[in-house]
C-alpha cells in the first residue's frame, strides 16, 4: 500500500435539536416517543421539517440530514481503500463547527435508527463509547483550520464549474467532501483548500462522491 490519506466530511448535517426548537410540536412528539429530552436528540428534517421551516433556521438547507452523514461514513469505512489500510484518519466536521475523529476500524451500525442513537450519544458525551479507554469516535480540541494546516495538501471535492476535473495525477493528504443536502460549502472552508476538484459534470451526492474518490485512490495505489 502506498501513501496513506485522510478524509474529512465537511459541514456534516449533524446536530442536536437547537434550544429554541425544544418546545415545538414535532420536537415534543419525538421526545415523548424516544423518552428523551430534546437537548439530547438529533435534528432530523424527515421528522422535524414543519417546525424547522417555521423557525427559519439559518442555513436551513444544510441542516437536519444525519442520513447523509450515515451513508457517507459507511461508504468511506467500507471502501477497499480503507480495508487495505490506505486511509490514515477519518474526520467529521459539523455544521456547528465541531470536529470529530472516527477510528478507521470502527464498524458503524448499518441500521439508521441505531446510527442516530450512536450520534446522539457522541454529540452529548463528545465520545463513543462515553467511558472507557478505547474510543471509536471522539471530539477533537482543534479547529477545522488547524486540522487542515497539519494535513496539507488539502483537496476539496465539489461538483461545480469552478473545480477542475479529477485526473490520474490527483495528489493530496487530506480530502474534503461536503456532507449536507444542498448548496455550496462555506467560502471560508473553500479558501482553506489547496485545490478543488470535480468528479465530472454530474451532481453527485456525498456518499457517491466518497465511493468514487476512494475507488480512484485505491486503484492508483494497487497499480
């Protein structure tokens, strides 16, 4: 195996229910069903859409889609590149600007409801599992900018005309993929990139982008 790389999910659509939504009807109903306080529940647009719309959340188009994060993490963790030891580290940057690291050997639950419970535990306790010496996922005491600076060159994958097409000479140490449903990455994040690459003329979702990227890098390393 050649040079190992790292992957980070950017502005991941993953957060606990914001304080000003705790008393909203869909949130209260979810809390009753789950027997959990709203402060310890994931914001999920498939359940909380009406109240999210009425609240006019900032950057609402990027929020409440933990399913995107779930699919993308499964794609990265289960990729041939990772199984062959080609991924050194996997990071997750959230819409709230929190940064987490996922052990590359972590086996995430494929069941979405189980994943939600795991992410709720993570966002509350800042690590999974909450106690013990072994950590599978944990929050880092660092900013996204500091993380990028320690992992250059940093390449962002996007599907826009401003990005050049990926070629066989793709070289980077840290690769970033937006893990939210719509819109562009925050310009402040784009400014951190050494390069911005496109996987073609199509609008690909985050999990497909992750699969394509890891397969490209894997095929290059096994030549």
